């Protein structure tokens, strides 16, 4: 057993030395590298969180790819405590802090190593650290699509968008259903008195806001890295490409054991109906050429009495329903939606009326 352990350790050292020597950025003496790498297996197998965190840090720092199974096993040993407070205090929250710091070190190391591990090993960290989790799940050796479908249900903002982009790569069963489940078509109708007041068009938008989870000061722990969603700009890394590409920035932090807020998205930032529609259409765009459908359309009608008004609203509503039905037909044709699934969803049409008539003495009839 001791011989096997020495062989395993020697393999780690050789791999790390080869990687570091091959890098133009390597500045440490080989003896120092060897000493640090030799510690990795023992540190990762430790029962002490601080030692585990240092083992993860060294594995990522020296690109010790052979340490991936140990990092995966380390994550499975960490039991996180749910706590939504933004600031944790050393002493009172020491147990939470040490677990958070260790999990962050392990996740960062796995990202730096381009690790390919089973998705269930990291899926539970999605709500706290969506960027690291999405990177690892997107590259997972098993359970990838199941985990991403779950994340699509739980995600918000760029995290939802990244999961949708990654799912577009494989288009698994159940993806279309989840996109349609909360989809609403919007019809805004302005009622005017004459032709020159008529306007029409479509509307779309894509915006995001960042929230803050908590900050952690973990004394004696290794330096950590902060991950934040970012616009596409120099220095940003592509997380997932698609109708709305998602980027992130990884910043090594200057002080040991400090974790500022970043990467977390508040649950209030739900995907818009236009975003959902963009991904539904992306599912079928490769094989079927269809005009882009917008979640919101703006129409105008000239007032010519209550009966004519209701007839026009019915025509506009039917037009929106027809767009939805054509989407369903193409999804079924492409095998993205079963017949039973298609029957479960009827188009939700939100009709809003804006009265811009010169004479409003006669009330507009109610639209249901």
C-alpha cells in the first residue's frame, strides 16, 4: 500500500513538474514545485478543512491534473449549511466559513484543471456559485443534460441563459417543454381616432442585474478567486455561446482567504418571454427557416365602434395564437416536443389596451 501511495505521489509530481517546466510563466525552482506538489495528495485526503483548501489551491496552482479524483471526493465530503446572510463573522460563523472557503478552493481548482467529472458531484453548488458549477457541468462526463435541465428551472439572469446555451448544444428531451412552460405572448393595442395615429411593431429586451451573496474572511486559508458574470470584453472568458452569449471573469484575489460578493444572481431576474422565445426558435433554426417571432407586438386600431373593436382584437389575438401554433408544429416535426406535451400547453396571450382616442365619451368594451 505504501509503495502504491509513493508511486501515485511520484506521478503527481512528474505531471506537475512537466506542466510547470513547459510554461513560460514558471518562476519557482523545481525543488520548490516538487515540495509543494508532493503535499497535494495528503492535504486533499486530510480531515481538516484548511489543509484540504491548501491542497486544492496547490493542485490548481501547479495544474496537477492527477488530483482531480481527490478534488471530486473532497467536494462530496463537504456539507454546506444554507445561510443567505451577506456577511459571516469569524468565530460565530467559523464552521460555515471553513466549509465555504474549502468548497470555493476545490471548485476553482477543478475549473483551472478543465476537469471532466460527473455533473452530480458539483450540481448542488449551483445556487451559491453558478459560474464555476456551469463550467464544470458543461464539461461533465455524465449527468450533464439532467443537471442543466434542473439548473434551467432554478436559474436566473445570466445563469439561466448560460444553462440554456449549453442545452442548445445537445437539445435533450424536456428542453422545449421547460422553455414553453412559462411563456406568455404580449399584445399591446393602442386605440386611436384616425389613421395617422396608427403604429405597430415588436418589442424585445435583454437586461441583467447582479446581486450579492456574502463575503467571507477566512484567516489562514489560501488565496481564492472571484468569479463574476461579465459583458463580452477583453479579459472575459466565454462560458456558453448561443442566442445570448454569456461571459465571465475570474479574478485572483490579493489577500489570503477573502471572498467578496460576485456571480450570484437574484431570483427576481427571471428570463423574459423574449429570451424564452429566442431559445425555442434556436432549437429549430438549424433545420427549418422561420421568421423571428417576438414576445411583444404593438398594434393600433382605429375606433369604429364597439363591435368593430372587438372583431379587430379577436383577429390580432388569433394572429398571435397562430404564431404559437406554428412553433409547436415545427417543434413536434423536429422531435423536440411530443404530441402529449404539445397538448399540455395553450398559448397565454396578455392583451393590454391603451385608449388614445380624441373622444373617450364612449367607454371601450372589456377585452377578455
